[in-house]
C-alpha cells in the first residue's frame, strides 16, 4: 500500500469516472522496527481508545517516474520522508542519511486542530478536515519536489477516536495521494522513543520518556543498558492538550475558576495514569534510592516551557532541543501559566494566540508525570514520531543496501 501515490492527471479522451489502478513500477519496501522492540501490552485504562487491529501497512518506495524503472540512487543520496498528522499539528520531515544519523533537507509544520470538537461530537468536523487537507496538500508538493525515495505517513489519536476517521483517510488519499496509516497508541509510543531516546542523560537503571500530544499522552519506561533502549512498560491515556482542554470546558475569568479547572485537569490525568504508576512503583523506588532517576519529554508543551525557562523572546529549536532543565522550574512555570487569564497568556513570548488556550492542559499533564517519575531534571526533545519514522525507514534502506552489496560480491566471486 503506497504512502504517497499522486493522483494521476486526467488524460485527453479518458472517460470520467474510470477507475485508476496503481502506478506501474511502484516498489514495495518492508516496514522496519528500527531496532526498538515493540512495547509490552499496557494495562487497560478507563476511557482509552481501542487499538486498531492488524499489522501496520508497509511504507512504499517512490520511483522518479512511474512509467520507467531507474537504478536506485546510492543509499546516502536517497531522500526519506515522515508525516505525522496529530490531533493538533501536521508535521513533515524530509531527510537524507548521514552516517548513523540524518540531515534534514526540508520540513513543514502547521497547527490544524484536527481534533477540534471531537470530544463533544465524536467526529472530525468539516472545518478541521479542510484545515488538515490544506496542510497535507503542501506536504504532497514537497514530497514530489524532493523526489522522495521512501515515505511513511501516520495519523494518531484524532483519527483513532473519530467515527469518520477512516473516511477522512480515504479522502486524504483521493485528494493528495498521501496514504495515512492510523497507528495504535503502542506504535505511537515506540516511534516517539525511537525518535528522541538519544537525548536521554547517561546513567544506570530505567528511564522514562513521555510524549504529550493533542489527543493523548504516552509514557514509556525504558531500559537503557543497550545502545537502543528496551521498553519495559508503557501507558497511553486519552488526555492531550486538546482533548483535556475540551473535556474540562470553558473556564470563567477568575482566579478561583482557573484554580478549580487546573485541579480538575490534574485529577483526570492522575486517574488515567494510576494503573501505570502502580505497575512501576518498585522501579521508581529503586531509581529514587540510587539517585538515578532520568526523565525525557517530547512535545510542544515541554519545548514551550523550556523556552520560558530560558527567557527566549521567540522559539529557537537550537537552544531548546537537548536542553536539561530543573523540574522545579517547570512546575513553577506551569502553575504560573495556569493562574493567568487567556489574554495574559497570549502576551507571553513563545506562547501567543496559537497555544494560549491549550498550554494549561499541557502543564497539568506535565505535573502529573513529574509525580509519577519524580526526577530533579527534565530533558527536552524537539523531536519524536517523525524522527522515529525516519530512523526506521533508513534502517530498512541501509539493510537493503548491504544485501545488494553482498549479492554483487557473491556474483563476482562466482563469476571468477
């Protein structure tokens, strides 16, 4: 199944409504786990969405021209792409391999609020779908412009929960050529770990990585004894910055109302994570006793709060990605933002109108995570699912390149 299959232009004399087949010459590529084991099944959480059944479709290689076959470019010159359509944002990353890492050659991010109103209606609204499609059209143009060799596009919590999620996925493919795969919360957690684990502080014992999204939050306990971390336990709850904000509803413009709303957010998140907190109690106690408790977060919430910690006038990824900040500072900033009015938050640098109504929910989720895994320091990652996808794709591409090299060597030896 192709992740990107540009809609064919209608040829002269072609009958309207004629069924279009797959583009000839489209080469299939096997999906790669990128070395990170799939997490064990998490305990059920009340209100958690049911995961999609079945295996994830494989990403697809994209030839330069569908009508002709061309020799693949050397591995290090091939462009790979990842699209992450979340509840709040649509993000694209295009990169080329560079040693054990990669170099970004194009990127795109836009707030689309796909999950807006989902908590009340159970459906994706027409306006939200139109916003997301507008962003995906831009992504499709970039995929064509960069001659992407291999791509994978995923959709997360909003499409998992919406009753019309599958219909929207079909509409996206028909209009943009992008095939979105609705991934499970388990796969979302795995990709987030794969994408950002290299920013974990060095140390012994288990560490925790979390991703605060728009519609859900994933927390993952990992063992870092090996180069690639092994997932020990994980949990996903259906509370992200959009779903939690809409779940609590409008808040009156008073200090008392804001305090009550923040307390209710904390209560809901604590309740969702309670089974996970109980399961990891022994690991937490051992880590605290050794003074070796490490924590890494990836989300707009942690990068925004880290920017405020640094006093940046505007967001700067280079200053934030890989930063280590005291959790006490992040708690203080969180509580300060929760008590501000909407207008006051708009005026805060690095928040503005785009994040002012959602950042409080992110702060509540962050404080709950601090209670679950009480680290003194928090690692900040401005990377996650997209980077995890790219690492998986490039690992598959590298394996294929080595296989071709081995086959050529074998053929030469046989001929000699």
